C-alpha cells in the first residue's frame, strides 16, 4: 500500500516543488513498480519473450489502441488551448501512422491473420481498460481524460527506457522498445504530465480524488494487461516459461 499522503494538499505541504503527477504516481504503489518492472518488459528487453505471449499481447494492444485513439480525439476536443490541441493531434498522427505500420509488419512476421487482429476476442483486462477510457471521457472533463492517458503512456516510457540499452534480435521486440524510448515520446509524456499537473492541482478535493482513482486504476490495468499475455498464451496451449509473473510483489 502506498505511503503517500491521502490528499494532494498534504503532499504539497511537505515539499518545495510538488508535482501533482508525482503524488499520483506515489499513490499507485506498488502497482507502479509492478507495471514498469513487469516480467513482460524484462523479457522483451532481454529478447527472451516467447512469441506466443507477444502475439497475444500485440493482438489485444492493437484492439486497445483503436479506443486509445478515440480517447486522444476526445482530449483534443476538451483541451483548453489551440497549442494543447495541436500537441495532441501530433501524437494522434504517430498512433495512426508509425505505430500502425509497426503493428501490420509485426502481425505478418508473427503469422497473425488480418481476420484475427481486426476482430479479436477481448480479454477481461482489455474490456476493463476500454471501459475505463470511455468512462473517463463520458463522466469527466479534460483532467479525467488526462488521468487515464498520462499513466498509460508514462508507464510505457518508464519500462522502455529501463531496457533501452538492449537490442533484441527479433525486430518486433526491438522496435517496440524503440517506439517508446525515443526523445520525442519522452517529450510528449513530459508535456502530458505538465497538463495534468496544472489541471489536477487546480481541481477541487473531490475531483482530485476522482482523478487519483482513474490514474491508479489505469496503472493496475497495465499490470493486468501484461499478465493476460501469458494467460492467453497458456490457454492457447503454449505455456510460458517458469518464472514470477511480474517484477513486483505479486
């Protein structure tokens, strides 16, 4: 359980230069450490990740990205300035161009047919993630949408940066790291944090609690999403190698 203060005001009073997103991250522990140090990320970086697990993960992630793109589109509509809208639109172009190209090449290399990745059966983790994205947009405003989008991208920056020195032989592992460990992605995640820092610090106590719940649930679902890749591989008759399920206390 997190030892961070229950309210942002308490957290800020103990620090000279507090950041709302630092408070949120600390409130998610131990899930934050479990997500960013997950077995999936470690094996991916080392080039040891089983193709069955990565195939299952990639199919679900492709389905998730479709909804993630919609959430970023919603954020464009909610963003308070043209500069913010422009930054979000730029990232949408990355999702729908660079990443989409990566998915198509990887599916071909992994032997995944278009009929499979275009209409997959979602896992409970994927369904929960999609529900969270839609609920944040439907029931909240810009801050609530950022509370889901920011950790969803920040977790990827953290685990990818941790294994950025590795260079797996299989291109779909290597490029998945590269897509999330480049300066442009780090800059975008830094900008998302600044947006949520501002919006969150200015929110009412009640709204800050809602933002914190959304942020924490996102990080918990990142762990479940990685876990599900191994579960799907095992269900398909391709059990993963022995080992712990994650880098945390799970």
